[in-house]
C-alpha cells in the first residue's frame, strides 16, 4: 500500500507557525533571525511560500540548546525533540508547531572573521556553508518586526546565487 501524501502547507498555516515561534522566542528573550527559504520568500515575494515545508530560523551559536529545548517542551503549542540534546555544540534541530503541523528548523550560526558559518546534516555527513559577515536589520510582516540579515540581498545572493530574485519553478 502506498503511503498517503501529506498535503502541502498553506501560507496561512506557515504564517501562524512563524508568528507563534517568533512570539515564543521574543517573550523568552532569545535572539533569532529569519534565514534561508523563509527569508527568501518574505523579501522576494512579500509572503511565505505555500509549497514550503518548514520555517527556517537562525540563533546565535552560543545559545543554551538545553534551555531552548526546555522552552519548547514547556510550551503546549510545540513538540520538541525528546531526550537530552547529546551534543551541546550541535548545529541545529527541529521542532513542530503542533496546531499547524509545520516544522521549524532552528540553525545555530557561528560568526567569525571570515563570515557566518552554518552546518546541516549528521555529524559524519555535515555540510557547511559560509556567507559574508552581516549585521541585523528588520522586515515588517504581519504587523510585526522580524529580525533579518542586513543587507538581506547580500545574504540571499550568498545562499541562492545572483538570480535569487527569480523563482525556481522546480
């Protein structure tokens, strides 16, 4: 028997999840900013991508990962990884916004003199990316101010290349 396909997220569900996680992190005083596909959609299109599968957020490398997991576990609106975070220096993990079933990928970024480093994957199969150094600015969306890399165009070009403004039909 074939496994039924999960329906795509809607822009509304993605937005609800982004607002919920943004509110949770702000209320906890946890710095974060939008990144990757979430940032691309809001800067390029002014709205989240309805076909996107998750929300992408960046947090400082030195944030307390155990405290962050505890924050999500204590919030009834989120499902966080169970068990301890084995590696306090892991590059990221995911949580789920329970009401919408939207995944939220949290990436821990390391700033150094050469730029900003991010990693994804398992410890034996890590893939790293580096972008030019950036500060933080703001983008207004859904009557909220969202922290974003500044200038966002530089960050998006570093991630997606010079044609980042052109939607990829694939």
